[in-house]
């Protein structure tokens, strides 16, 4: 027994070493760094980091790690899905609109150049994330980062109206913060349901509570509508289809309690849409915002008709004369990137739904993939609806979600192929060298090595 235990321990060493030598480990490390920097915004926490382009540096190192591992990767550039081509075409059309911009060519060009890092991150995500464990890690980085950001916003933003400007970058605007929260909530639900650890369940439950509280504190009407849609899809997948009816009751109680505690400003902003009972400065501001957005939508449609190739990324705020973005992502990409960019934009996100549909039809569908596929459905549906009320055409979270669907489908396909290939290899004719080696093994078992030289031809004929 002691000898057998020693042999088992020795056999585990190569497995541990193989795990440590995962392919593209360096590229995945830097890709994880990019996600952490983009989602957690450490430059807003640590003094001095605001002057260092951390996201660009991590993306460049991830790309270098990928190029240095060329030829040893499980996937190549030829394996990139169709949605990557749509994204690339959209970036190219944005550059064209920048060069032909009637407003500000330089600003649009460098804005597009900055947005192009999303394409690099998207391609690296597909090529580098080759296992479900890695995908979970990246989704965890996004979800946990947004949860931490919301907690910090609640703590630091008690004196800030609607949490405006508490955190910089993609979270500085309350509508953007609400949008990021809604797109990350389904993943928090998935992590909550996938773990059996009580402390982890408590941590994810607390994160969901904090994120809902922060969303109500932003008083974002678009964010609240998006929350209702995304929450309904989550409850359908996780509660109804997953036969967890208690989730529905818990979600209703959560929304009622948080809404009663922190939803006063949100209620006032909804009532301010009509001209009745507009008394406070917040209500007046909310009504003016509603009227202004209507005018911006009209101006954007006029801009699309006049400049079908687009006016350049970020130039609509100048073109409109109001220094405000149009609060519809589809109009935002159409007026700034042109009609062609809008078509590719729609095709790109349609591929996300197509990937999930194909994934659910595959026979090798496991519960973990099913759980996160449901979260991705909720995220994408929430984005498609929320994009009608928010200027989020260049927010990277929706692009990440489509990348996750592509990676998830690729992983499922590779698992299916690996399950089929061993069965196929048994029926395939063996090469002559393998057949001869097996013949020698058989001969040595029957009568010793001397029979190897006397019977190979006979055994080879049997192998054929």
C-alpha cells in the first residue's frame, strides 16, 4: 500500500506542473489586469495613477504575450467568429467618419483610436480564454469590481446628489453607473447560485443589495427601467426555469424595501416627466432633462439624414449645440459613426443572442454553462432595452458580454469535439509505426521479444 501511495503522489506532480504551465498564462494575466483596471478604476483610488494609462499598458502586454505564444495557442485568428468581423468593420467605419467629419476630425480620430482598444481586448478575450475556469475568473473580476465600486459610491456619495461624480471615468455619470450596475447584476446572481459556501453566498447577496441601493440612489429613470427588464429575465431563468421560487419572493421584497428606503428621488424624477406637480429644483431639472432629450433625438435624426457617413465619434455634443449626448445608443452610433456603423452594431449584438441560442441546442450542455448563459441572456436583453434610454454606444460592458457568449460557445464546441475524437480514433486506421509497435507488444506477451521479428507482417495485415 505504501508503494501504491508513493506512485499516486508521483503521478500527481506532472498534473500540478501541467496546471501551472497553462497555455497563454502570461497573456491571460495581463488580460485580467486590463479587466481589473477598466472595471475597478484604481486610478480613482490611488493617487498618481491617473497619469498612467494602465488600461492601454495591460492591453499591450496581453497582446505581446499572445504574439509570443503564436503557434502554441488552442485558437487562432482564423477561428475568430463573425461578430469579431462586425466589430472590426464598425471600428473602420468610425475612422472613416472621423476623417470626413464636418465638426472636429482630430477629436473624433483620437476618440476612435481610444475606443479601438475595446477591439483588441475583445479579440484577446476570445483567443486567451480557453477554459470555463478562466471565463469565470474574468466575469468575477467585472462583477466584484462593480460591486466594490457601488459600495464605495454609497459610502463616499452621501453628500452627492444622485452619486454624481463620486467615482470618475465610466462611473462618473449617475446614468452610466446605473447602467454598469444593471449589466453586472445577473452575473452576481449566477455566482450566488453557483457556490455552496455560506460566506460566499452572503457576500454576493450583500453585493446585490448594495448594487440595488446604489441604483435607486442614482435616481436614473433609464437605469430603473433597465433593472425591471433585466430582473424579470433573471427571475425567469433562475427562478421559474430553475425552479427556485423563493428567489422571486426575495427579489420582490428587496425591490420594495430598497425602493421605499432610497427611491424618493427616483419617484420624483418619474413624476416630473409630466408638467404637473413640478415644484422642487430636482423635479424642474428632471422635466427639463426630459424635454432636452426629446430635442436631442430630433437633432440626431436630422444629423443622420444630412451626414449618412457620420460626424465622428464624440462630435454630436458639439453638433447639437447643447453640449449633451443623445440618450439613445442606436441614434448615438448612427449619427456619429454613420448608417453603416449602426447596421454592424446591430448585427454584432444579434450574434450574441445567436451564440446563446446555439449553445442551448448543444447536447453537451452542463449546469454551470447553463447558469452563466442565463445571466448573459439577462445582460444582453437589459442592454438592448437600456440602449433606448442611455448614451452607452461606447461603454465596453456590452461588448464584453458578447465576447463572453462567443467564448462560452467555443468552449462548448471544443468539449464536444474532445468527447467525440477519442471514439473516432478507435475506428480510424493506425499508422504503420504505431501498428508495428503494438504488434511488438503483442508478440512479447505471447512468446517474448524473439517473436517480434517473425510475426510483424502477419500482425500488420490484421491491423489494416
